[in-house]
């Protein structure tokens, strides 16, 4: 993780800091200070935008004659600001924390020297551990230079300092569907970037300030569009700031989810915190609740097919159609229907959680049970495969995990649209949308995920050898290697030509860009005469063959010359992901096994033979996750194995191996029951 401290801007309104009689509520101020001090201990930087000066000053003296509005505000602000900042100073000093006062005006936010100076001042304060306390300078501002209220001011501060989150503390829990005092009104927990709540937001102002929910909503939506998270919560609620950080899913508030905005800066630790906290909520859901969400999401995929295809089209426009990854990147109505069908299939699978994997009683009477539980947060690094976004979410959610997704830039529009749709469905169920986080498509974001110790419980890379090697070499979090498949099929001396022709064609050309596609055909020397027949369908589909000398002699009289090349040593260890395939002649099944041991990747291998003894020998000695006999490697797929969608195909031996479904992304814990035994 990046060591930069997350920055929170916290706005405390007049109605939070003053009593009903207009006097300053020192108990409330003290509680806010306690919580800000706790945030500092947890590694956050804080800028406090505090109202209350005018309200404080209003009760300090009686005015002997009538004053106009500006004069009153100037007088009360001058009196009240001293009292307010003095109280903050004394309370923060008890924690050994320094505070500094910044009084500002609207003109200071216009581009120019004043803006730069103000920003530099707050930056140097934060760098030295000082908490800036910001308020409007009501003593010198005039009507045309006033902020609408401190909601607007806090938004400008958050934007100026590129804050990770703005917390607006009001005297109600957030945005409601009606009057908050109406029992039929419901708190709106999540607001997606494209969600409009104008009809729910009241223009009524607060008692002691100039703001109201309308100003908070306007500020929240503006920052949301700029990629800054905003929370509106009840500042009168005990321990509100601590609860928003520690258990947001259980704390009443309105959460404005930030739009995905590409930034050069690293991902904030706050985002990682949010996913970790959301994982706790997901783990507590019932299987029935999870299934309802996934079924609704499957429906939404079909209902919003046009939107998803439009986003996918933007990605496709930026990729050459001749690129072998183009097909893998492409979404179609049929493929989206298949994704939705796989998701519904996942809901029909039994829950992988709460299964008793082992149970026994020790001689001392202790009862032991080993029970399956979620990992927590699963991070996925993948390339131009937008289907993975939906597949991973469905499996992670069903198994009680939150997920952190780092897709490739080639599929960024597609992934963004998919995650926005997932968020919309989660929001409709009043669930924390941070259950799935899409990271920016940058190398910096990948590095952060791989180093997110304490935030990511398991990382699964899905892609080519280069990506997998990078993850393995740089990750500090646990990793399961998946994906890279140098796939071989051996046509034995006892192989059936008709069957072999179907298998080879399907394994190579069904989808050339996937990891289970055939890369090398091994053929017994005694069956070289059948090689032209085995390869004939490949010629029709434009597959280029890289043949060894023996195979070349046979193929050059029957295979199109422009699709025929001489093989090199590199041809046999290449995952082509294209309409290309190597051909190698071997003298025996032992030679085939030796070749695969040298060039294979442990993914999927196949033998075509009618000889059961040869097949058994091949399957026993080949070291791969999936070893086929008379069936194409294209079946190496979670859905084909009955696992629903798949989260990846593991090529390692520790833990999961082969297609990974629900069971493979759960861990376990021991539950022990005693009766007072001591050791």
C-alpha cells in the first residue's frame, strides 16, 4: 500500500455544534474532537470545516441598536470565532495535537495567487501534523463574496486538497425519501453517480445556519462527479465518525459513491478500507439474500444489454480487429445472455459457506469442527476480458467475499459499465456498493493491490504468462496462479482420425484467445500420413502451422503454403492466443510425455487414443491440472465442470488446482466447544 495518509474533510454544521437555545454545545464539540483525534491515530489526516462562530457570537452580547444583516454577521462572527477556536485549541491540546485557524472567503478559490497560497498553507499544516480548522471569514466578507454555506466551502476545500472523502455532519441521518420525521420516509443509503434525488431533497434551511439538505446534496453530487466520496451523516449521533469508518454498513447515513475518474495518483487507502469493511456485510448475508441480488443482477444484464454493448463498443473502437484479443474483448447479446445464465446457475448451487469439513471430539472432551468461511477480500488482476467482471463478482458474492478488480485499460469502458450496473443492483438492496471496487487501469493500481497486506486476503491473476510472472514476483499478498496455458494434444498411434479431427479443430479454433486453446499438436510418427486430414479443418479457418521437419514433409503437399512455416524451439513453448499452432512429431507416448514436461504449463493436456493402457499411462504421468482422454481441452472451464462461472484456472499445486469455483475461494476456521477444560 502507498504510505500516503488518506485525507478526510469533515464539515460540522451549526445545528450540530449549538444547542436549541443557540449556545455552543461544548459537550458535542468535545465529542467531535475525541473522534478526530482517533482518526489521526488510525492514520488519517483531517481538515475540519467548522460552522458555529456566528451562532456562538449571537449569545455573547446584546446589541444595543438595530444592525443590518452584514453588520450582525460580522459582529457575531468576530465574537464567536474567538470562543470557538479557543475551545478547539484547548481540547485538541489534551491529545498533544496542534490546530491552526484558516479564515477564508469565496474569492480565495478563484485561480491565482490567493488560491495557491491558501492551498500551500493547508498542505504545510498537514505535513507537520497540524489540523486545519476552516471557516468563512464572515467579519470581512460581503454578500456577493459569501459562500452559500459551509457545505459549499467544505466541497471547495475537498476539491482543492484532492481529499479522499468529505463527511458532512448534519442533524439528520442523511437524505430521505420524504420528511425525515415521517414514519413512511426511508433513508437513502447509497447514491450512485447517475442517480438523481432532486425530488427528495428539501430546500428548508437549518435553524442556526444558512445551509440545508439541498446545499449538502448539491455539494455531494458535484464532488461525486469528480471522483470524491461523500457521506452525509448525523453529527448528533454518538461516535458517528468512528462508526462511519469502522462499520459503515451498520451506521445510518447516505453514501455518495464516487464516479470512476482516472487519476494519476495512487488509490487511496480509504478505498481499500471501504472494501474490507464491506466484506463483513457480505459475509453476514444469508444465501437467500445473496441469490436474490445475483438473480436481479442477471435480469439487469439482460435489461441493460444496449448500455453494456455501447460501452464495450468504445473499447473495441480502440483495438485492431486483427488483434487476437479482439474476440476476447468483444461482448455480444448472446455472450451477455450466457453471462446472465451462468450467474443464475451460480444461485442454484449450494452455498459453499458453513460446511462442516471435519468434526471430531478429543480425548479431553473438546469438540472440534472445521467450517468453511469466506476469505474476505479477493483481488483479481485481469486483462481485456470484460466477462470476468461479472463472473468474478457472482462467485465472490455467492461465497461471501468482497472483490477488488483491476482490469486492463483495453476493457476499461466495459468494466466501468459492468461495475456501475452491479452497484445499482446492490444499492437497490440497500447493500454496501464497496463490495466490489474497480481500480484504475494503471500499473500503480496493480502494485498497490499486490502490496495491500491486511486489505486483500487473496490475489488471483488472470492473463498471460507475463502478467502472472509479474504478480508472482511482486505480490506481498497470497497469490493463486492461474491462466497461462501452453496446451498440447497428443494424437497416439491408436488414435481415431475422425475423432481426432473434431477434437483438434474444436480445441484450436473454438476461441483462439482463451487459455484452454490448443497450442501444439503432437503426432505419433506412425500416423504422419493422417496429419493432412487432422489439419484440414484448420486450413479452412486460416490457422498458421509451425511444423517440425517430419511434419513439414507431409503437410507441404496438402496444406496451404502461405499458412505453413518451419517450427523453431520457441514454437513449442508459446501460448499463441491466435490462429497459430505448432506441430511436433514424436516416436512414442513416452516422447510425448517428455515434450509436455518440458514445454507445457501445467494447465490442460490431451491424448487421443483407443488404447486404454496408453491413456492411463498418459493421464498418470502428465503433470497438469486437467488431463483429457479423447476430449478437447476447450472443456477446461468452470461452467463446463458444473461450477457455475469460474474465477480462474489454477496451474499451481498448493491449494486450488484447475477450474476454480465457489469452494475454491473459501477458507475455513476451527470452531471449538469446551466444558471448562484447561491445559
